[in-house]
C-alpha cells in the first residue's frame, strides 16, 4: 500500500551491479560479497506490477592462472577490491 516502506536487500553481490527497477537505475559500489539495502519505496508501483533487473559485473581485472599453475595466478585481481584466493590461490594440502 502507499503507506508502507520497502527496501530491496542484496546479501552478497560479487563484484558490482546495476539495478534497474521500473525504469530507475541504481549502481551498487564495487567489492566482494557486499551487502546492500536500497530504499525503493518511491519507485514501486502500488498495483504490484513492477519490473526488476539486476546486471552483475565481474571484477575489472580478473587476471589469469598460468598453464603451469601457481599461487594466486598473475595477481591482477589484486588491483580490485578482492582477495587473492579468488584467482587460483590454493592453501589446502592435496590428499594423495
């Protein structure tokens, strides 16, 4: 109804996103698995017919893992607000 408040909650966007709701665009800040809460009260149609689209973007510098492997790949992912382990970092001892 018109007298209620509504938030759109995201509980782990990785890495960034554009949110489109009823023709309004909102850009979420960059970062790994970030939580966001958007006040969409004034954007929602009270009749319940709403259109939502979320376009999630990967890190700007995903980097690569060399064919021979290696801890952390080429470390390009470090240029973004991300951690090294998402790019081939392996800290678990193998089981033979």
